[in-house]
């Protein structure tokens, strides 16, 4: 009996030693807000350039939404020292919608924000494999007064234009191998390649260059100055990809199926994106701005550019005022969808928000976002489904974020 007790004790010590070698952290964010959004249905313009049809009335939403300031999430990350300054690292992070039954143990899907494993060295940088952020994600957040919040004007416009450089889902790439450099006197570089692993066009075998994505970015941060440069490319676009965020076309779906969920086929051309952004912190106010462009020569031809300017103003010790103006300029020209003409006007958005830190982990916030669509442009409001061609919409919100 005594030998069994000693054996159990030794096993327990060995297990404790093994656990001590791996530093695992559980973290997350719980964020929810009350949101009221309202907008006129506007005029829907046909794909072939037919006259718009006016619809009377107002679209409204009133309710609770998850993850307005920061996406609600649950994550696990850790590292293990391997010797000579090398360590194994991993991150498993999952999206939660705390306003409904979506998340751990729910009947719906638990969507991964990021999940990867890799090797890291202070001198050599980090190489990792899995679902990861492309360089454009952090670049946009660095130079956005709203820091990539769901109701950020530049996040709304860049995401709904279908751009890969954004602070949302398109910025997370599956089947990716990535490298992040060490910090060299304020400069950091990142490169990523996402294997397409599908080939519906039939030009190459699965896992080669069809539908692969490549990105490279550089960041320089020193004192109050921050500068970001990014290039990203969807290569040899072959598979069907969705542009459900263009309600002006979705309501007249040329391919059939449900409104707002139609897709178009890539025709083998690359979709290239470019970004330059910067900010400077004067202590009394932090100013920032960015410009990005998408060049798409496939069937959709969703060429566009998005630019924005903003400011973050500290108020007292624990509060901030955030101000942003952003603009999406479509440049489909005469080709557009199926060669019938396309989106050629602009959508504008402006926002103001207030955040107050109630503690190190808890933040209260409130905000207002205005959006205006020209007669040949469209973007949704903060809440999907409110936003139409040739209309204005307004969104008010107030919420609470807790991180752990």
C-alpha cells in the first residue's frame, strides 16, 4: 500500500513538472451592446442599368448585439521552452455571440477566429501554421481611431466591399503558413501564404496556386509615430466567392437563389490589394489616416478604394473620444458585373464614440455611426440588412466590454 502511495506521489510530481514547462493562458472578451439602427430602403438599381424602383418606408433594428467594441471570444494560448532561446507556441481562439445561443456548448458552430501552432525565437522571429491573421488586419487596427470595432466606419466599408485588407473575417486566412520577424529598432515584418486547397476551375491540382493568398506587410513604430505598408493578393482566382455585402445587386440577384447571398466565379486573374496607413500620438490627441485599394479583374470586377481620417482624444484619466470619417469609392467602370456596368459612386460613413474604463478589464462605451450611399453605391449599416442604394442610415449603440 505504501509503495502505491509513493508511486502516485512521484507521478503527480512528474505531471506537475511537465505542466510547469508549458505556460498556458485562458483569455477572452465578453462584449454586448444595445443597438438601434434605422435607414430608408432607398432605390434599387438594376444590374443592367435599368431605372431604380423606389420603396417607401423605413428599415429599423432595435436589440442586443454581441461584440460591438471588440469581438466576444474565448481563447487558449501557450508556449513551451525548447532550449537555446527556441520555444513552441500555439493559439486556439473562438468567436462567441453572447446575445444568443452561439458559443461553447451551443447547438450552432463554434467559429475559429484563429488557431495555429508554431516555433518562436526572440532572435529569429516566429513561424506558424494554421488559421491566422493576414498583415492587413493589424495594419488597419493600428491606424483606426475605433481600433477595428464592429461599428468602425472604415471597418464597415472595407469589409462590405469584400476587401481582404480589413479588421474582420476576411483578414483571417485558412491553411496558412506565416512568418513574423523580430522587432528591429521599431520595424517588424510579416509574410503569409494561404494555400487555396481547392480548384473548381480545373486549371491546377488541389493545393497549388489556384485561390491561394499571399500577403506581406511592414510596420514601423517609434515613439508617437506608426506607419504600416501592406500588399495582399488572391492568386489565380478560380472558385466561387461571395459578395453578399452589396445589397444594391443582391436584391436583383442575377444568379438566382436567396437575396443577399449570391456569388460570382473567379476567372483566373489575381485580386491585388494595397494599403498605406499612419498615425501620430501628440498625447493631447492622436491623429491617423489610411488609404487602400483593391484591384479585381475577375468576373465581379469589384475595383474600389477606401480612405479614412480619424482622431482619438483622451478625456480625463480613463476616457476617450473617437472620431472617424471614411469613404468607399467604387470603380467598376463600364465592365462591372457580367459586363453590364457596375458600382461607380461612393458610400460615406462618419462616427463618434466614447469609451470609459471602469477598471483595468471593464469598459463602458457608446457611439453613433452615420452612413450615406450614392445612387450607384451601397453599404450596410452596423446591423446587416439596413442599408440600400441611394439612402442614408443611422445607428446608435451603448454597451459594456469585459476582458479576462
